[in-house]
C-alpha cells in the first residue's frame, strides 16, 4: 500500500477531466445517436386508400395478426381473421383460476388460482424502448405498471457455492465489485499496467476503483462502514443512543467468485433487460384483449387452418371448426399468415420453395414457466423482497416475485420457474404435478420455512407441449438468417408471413408487431400497385 | 494423469462455453442466471426422459392438435435406418432444434440406441463412431412434412 498513488482531491480529478476537453460535444453527439438508434418504430403506418372491396385474410389472432387486422381495417380493407384457439392473443397469454391448460397428449390442467391472480406463461416484461408495443398499449388503453427487474435484496443461489446457501444479490455483487477493484488497484499501483495507460488515466482509474469498489484509503476492500453502506449491515443504523450501525463481514474473493454473480450483473446490462420495464395491470393478456376489442368481430375462433392456396385471383384457405367439425373455405385478395413455423411447416401451403425451405429451417426454443399460488406474501413480510428475481443454477433458473398488489393480505402468485435449455426439457418432460413438485423442491432453497407451508396451488406451462405452437420461439442462427430470413419475409404471390419469427426481435412482442407493420406495409404497396 | 486432467478441464470449459451460447441463441428473453448446473444423464433411457419426452412424450407417441404434430418415435419405420434419427439429432428438423450443443456424442448414441431398441425393435446399437461418421458426412436433413 506504500505505493498508492491517487489524485488528492476531487477537485484535482475534475480539473484533470476538464483538461481532456470536448466532452460536452461528445456527450451531445452520443445522446443524439442513442436516441436515433432506440427503435425502428416511427409511428403507426399511414396506410390509406385501399381499393374498394379489397380484402385480406389474416391467419392467427396473436398480436401480429390482430395488429394487421386493426391497421388494414383502418386502411379500408375488408378483413377476416381465423384463429385456432378458443381465445385471442396467441403467446400473449395469462392463465387464471377457472382456465384449462391442454397439452399435446391431451393432458389437462385446471388452474385454481384465486380471483385476481394469474401466471403470464409467455411474455411477462416490456422494455422501455419497445416503442411499438408501448404505443399500442397507450392507444388501446392498456394500463401499464412497473415490472421490478432488478432487486438488490433478492437472492443468488448456486448449488456448489456457499454450501448451497442463497446469498443476497446486494452482498455478493458489492463483494465482487470490491474485490475486483482492489485487485485492479494493486495491479495499477504495482505498475503492471503502466504501458497500457497514460499517467492521467491511471490516476482516474485509481479513483474510480476506490469509489466504485468502496475501497478504504489504502485501496483495500475491508468491510468497513463505507462497504456496509452498499452491502448492508449486521446491525442497521438506528436512532437515539443505540443508533450506531455495525458493518457486515465481506465474503472473501474465492467465495465471491464461486457465486457467479457476474452473470446476473451482466444480465442487467442487457439492452432488453434494463430498467425501466413494464407489465400490464391484471395480466399480460390485457394487450391481446385490447386488440381483440378492436378487431374481435372479424375473428373466427376455434378454427383450424388445413390448407392455404393462392392463384392470380386471390387466396383461399380451407378451415375446420375444432368444436363443430364444420368445414369451410375463406377467400380474400391477400393473406397475412402469422401461424408459427412449427405448425405452418406441416400445413399444405401454396408458396414457393424458398419460403417453404425457410419455414422448415426454423427450430423453436423450449421454455417452462410455473405459477405457484402462495397463501401469503412471505417474501415481502419475512424477507423484504418486493418484486424482482432470485436466481439459481437449478433447472427452474429463477423464482420471480409479483410486481403488483404490494403489502396486500391474501394470496399471490410467484413465478416458480422460468426454465430453458436442458432444465426446460427436463421439466417439460414431467407431468404437470411432477413439475410443480420439482419447482417446490428447488424453490424451497430460497424460502425453506415458508415455501411448502404457504403453497396453495400451481399451474405449469410447458411450451413444447402447447398444441397450438409446440415450442416457444423461433431460433435463428447467423447461417439460417443468411440463407432464409429474406425468403421468409418476402411477399410470396399474395401471401406474406408475420410474427416474431419474421423479425430481428425474436421472442419479443415488439418483434411480432414490427414484423406485422412491415408485412402489411409491403402488402398494401403491392395491392395498390396491382 | 496431468495430461488427462488438463484435457478434462479443457472439455469442461468448452462445455460451459457451448452451453452459454445455447442459452443466448435459444431464448432472447432469458432467465438471466447463466447456464444451469443441470446435468443430463449418460444413460439412454434417462436421456430420453430428461430431454426427448418433453416433446415426444413418455410413450414416444408424440402429439399435436393445430393441424401439425410432433411425430411419434414409437413404431416409426423411418428409424430403421439409424442415420435418419442421427442426422435429425445433429441438425434438427422443422420445429425441432439440433441437440449437438446439449448432448455429447456419447449421450446421443445412448439415446438413439434406446429409442430404436425400446420403442421399436431395431436392436443394433448406435455408437459414438456412428455419430462421428454422420457428423463428418453431414448429409442433408431429410425432407418431410415433418409429421414422421
């Protein structure tokens, strides 16, 4: 520590930064660029003046399909929508008490949640820069509330770290930052990086490490009260004669590293994961319901598409009513098809080989979400956790706490699993009851005294077993994008595809909407040119 | 011994990197905890139960409903040619992803042997050499309407 070299005062540092100059201009330039890059959405499409009598058949009443129906109707088209399920929304979906969930083998789950409780098995959080979705939420009157993405007081758990005991994110994140800063300080002061840095930058970096890492005057991460002001106290600050706080003891570097906490710290830096995030009040399907309010009279539910044909005159789609067995053919001038590739690649569709090849080159990801209704909000009452996620390396990957009705008495639904990859397959392969049991076993690690005791009922949604999609989201690779993406998006005769699979925002509602707007804009141009 | 340990460590490190890439590629809205510690068994029956039956079902009869199905593996005559399921496992087909980033060649050989022998009556095993041979030959994914 004898070799510690630091600018002595904040003023010295500021003066050093000032000498660099040009900062304001640079900042303004960056802000302008950042704003321009935020979204490709430039407002709803100004489609108008459809030819008299022109018609469009939309397949699928998910967000892409209903947005297409909404905007094309406004543009003057006669629109009809066919939907396989008995509800609109597609993956924009919430499961509530009284709902039935049917799987590909016919297994049925009855959801027994109390009124007001729900699980969002699909999309559940909306980034603040998903402007298209936010635009339509506002336009259609969907009330949004904050989605608590980052909660410092939630837990991080790894089976082989800290003897399997969950750690508060705040503590391990502060420790990680502190130890890394201390090491960086040592390397700087030992001159190890002198050939990489100017003297000025080295001095700034030392200040940064000391302040960012909560290091002491000797550039050590010690667990003093300064550290406690970030990672918390053994005895919290109080009032009066016994008010003095006691700092908490820091974890050593090795234990801190074993937590892998950098994966969460890095996760929260992802563009689509940054605060502020939102969710609709009352369930994600409020968005689908709001679109349905606009276009519901155009939608035929319970309608399975069996063949899609086209010729010079128009498009004809054969369908079958899943309840009555009635068969029919719907005809229109054009078709916007939002059926997921997993289904569409098995339907007789009259499109060229390039689009067919694209549809067959799109594997879908898997995902399992499990909603656990608990009799009381023990995470709030006993742990001071209000929203956010506790992470684990078990199959469930996380549990996530509800973002609504804070401090209320009565039951609430925890997200008991958000599993993908091998863990997702493992859970999906179980019966619904086995999945819920696994979620209780694994989630108990965070709240051992309460988890089973307060459990009331659960619902476990496995995307790979949802008959209407048989997967979660389209999975592109660089190679498949290069080979097939343009062919998937291109208008094929009178048919255009839309949905998250036809976007670079795969798996997000924003992608479905942007894809839909692009598809109908091109379709409209084609129709006007005909 | 030393060399062995290094090799094992090397392959472990590679495995973690591959898994991380899988998570990133396969789900844009990810849980955020990084790769899980979930380990897939080396035994064919267990690989089937832990991975395959998520879609193909415990009885390997598949399922569906929306005018499309996840094909049955039980009693499937196309599995007579062991290269047929092998190339699909390596490359995916239709809505099914490739599993070369979740399963090792040993696990793929074991589960293919199990599926062909248990749910069908093709008793000749699929070996790691078979997996490597098909990987190297890299035949195109069999075309289909993906129902079988």
